[in-house]
């Protein structure tokens, strides 16, 4: 039967407390955990959100975290190939006197009524919905999704967003006290291995050795650069 502790038992809309807290009887604040739902691919996220729309929880505030490869709509950055992250950061920092107009319109997208029904109730959406709306409003879908995470009850994302500490830090993801669901968890070993692995080419090693050799020969932090040069030499 219906549970008695949440809104689905009474047919009421879920509460939209932006601070994500509820009051205990004694007046203290009780934190309500988020659900982080990790999947192997972005395609699987689309399938899951499609199923979410068919459930009684389709009105729960949600967001989808994904890379700039899927959400960037800047005409230059999105067509730049493999250096989208670097180009985005340069625009945000205002290098070369340029900035990203789409970033300044994030609030137009994160607060837009298209992500809600006519009665102000949230409704499930997928990445394509957000990107399409972002293009229409000329607003950044990447940062809008991150902003929506603040008030979201469910956060969908690929495995590595939860497993890789560097990505967690860059995306402001704090898993302490939260609920984590991993879909097809038998793939976790490979994903965890990839998170702590890095591939380099021989040409990259030779270029690094030359730069380190320059540092050592010019007496620039020899204690640091000397051992690094030795590592490059041994790998080559």
C-alpha cells in the first residue's frame, strides 16, 4: 500500500523547500537526503527519465549532470572538438576580452516554466529537453543543470561523477548523508579503474622530459623537477 511518511500517500504535491530541510518537532532542522542515480552512459539516463515520467514521482524536482560535450550550446565552443572545457573556462574568465553570453542567461533556463507544469509542479525532463530550451532562451544548459541540483531531490549522472573525487569536487557533489543508487553496478570496477588511470604517449613524455631538463639545467626547483625528469626518462 501507499507509504505514510511521504506526499504520495495523501495525493499532495511534494514540498519544494529550496533549502532541502524539514523541521523536527523540537524545532531543529533535519536534512532531507538527495538521491544520486548513477548510470554507465548518458543514453541510459534518457531511458530512466523517460520511465520516471510514467511514475507517480514524475513531479519530483530533478536534474541531470552531464559534460559540456552534451550540453554546451555556444556555437564556437560546442564545435571545437576535444578542448571544450578549456575554451569554456577561458570565456568565463574573460580572457582575450571575450565572455560567454549564454552563461549569463543561466537563471532564465533554470527558472523557466517549461520545466514545470501549468500549476508550478515540476515534471521530469531529459538532456535533450534542457538543451533545446537552452538554445531557445540562449542560456547555458550545462550550468543550469548544476544550478538545479541545489533544489533537486533526484540527481542523475554518469558513474564517474560519483566515483571520481576530482569530478565530485568540480561539480560540488557532496555524497555524505545522501542516497546513492548505481544502475548496472557490475560495471563499477572498470569505471573506478578508469578514474585513477591516465594514458600518455611517448611524444608527450619526451616533451615533458625536455621541459624538465630545461628547468633542472637552469637551477629552477631542482629538488622537484629532477625526480620527475628521472621518471620520464625511465618510462621512455
